[in-house]
């Protein structure tokens, strides 16, 4: 029981406040990093927010899911259309070859 209390005390002492997190720099770069979830107003913050499924404080994960489903559907229908076009072109070439061979035979 004493070990659990000392562990909890040590853990609480090592936690940093959000202000301390913002002030901490990355090793060997001197760049500051932010606490997870804080994107800032920069382009990198916007990209990170989109990657995490949010724009500002709005959760857009469902929009990303719908977009992914839409892209999958577009890909499948595009493949189907391409196969139909290729099959029609093959039939057209076969008909032209058959017509040409009949003309040469006569």
C-alpha cells in the first residue's frame, strides 16, 4: 500500500501543466511543442487538426468516414466503367477484323 501511494505521489509530481508543456522544447531543435490536442492557428495546426478529425472544436470524424466511403465507391464504379469500355473496344476491334477478313476472302 505504501508503494502505491509513493507511486501516485511521484506520478503527480512528474505531470506537467499545460503551460509547462507549451514551454518545453524538443531536444536538439530548440522548437517548442504543444500539448496533444492543441493545434494553434498555424497551417501545421490545421493539418494536425484534420488528421485528428477536428476543425477547431468541431469533431469531423464522421465527415472523413463518409468521404472515405465515397472514394471507395468512386474507385469501384470507375473500375467497372473502365472494364465495360475495354470490353466494348475489344468487341469493336473483333467486328472490324471479322469484316476485313470477309472482304479479303471474297
